[in-house]
C-alpha cells in the first residue's frame, strides 16, 4: 500500500464520475457489484469510519490515510464479510483495475 500508483488504481475503481471523491452511491454500487444486497448500512458505516472531513464522501487523501494507517473496512461494518472483500480484490486484479505485479 506504499505505492501511490496502486492506491490511485484502487481508489479510481470506486469513483466513477471522475470528481475525485467516492460518494455514497458509488461506494454502494461497487459493493453491490460484488453481490451484496442492501448496502446502505455498510456504506454508512464505512463513511462514518473513513470520512474524516464529514462531508459525506471519501477523498483520495482520506482513502490513503485509511489504507496506510490500517483502518480496516471490514471492521467498518459487521454486515460485510472478509470473503466479499477478498472477492472484490480478486475482481480488481482480474479486470486489470489493480495490478500488483512488476510493471
């Protein structure tokens, strides 16, 4: 997680409209793509943990702080399992959004 390029790739997976923030609907869409049914509580829990500016969205800086300080999104909600996050990581690597190999 020390590589800024990898962090940008992961963060860009979540923000689809290109405004530089991950907003609640984008986070919910990403989680639902992974098979979760109702993500409202999960999204609220994640925003509560990660959104330090309390503006209802996650900036790249907030995302990086979360990744580098060890804040764990799995702990943000007990409704979301470790398996689903692992599945999302695999999906990111398979579709090329995240490439952790030597480039």
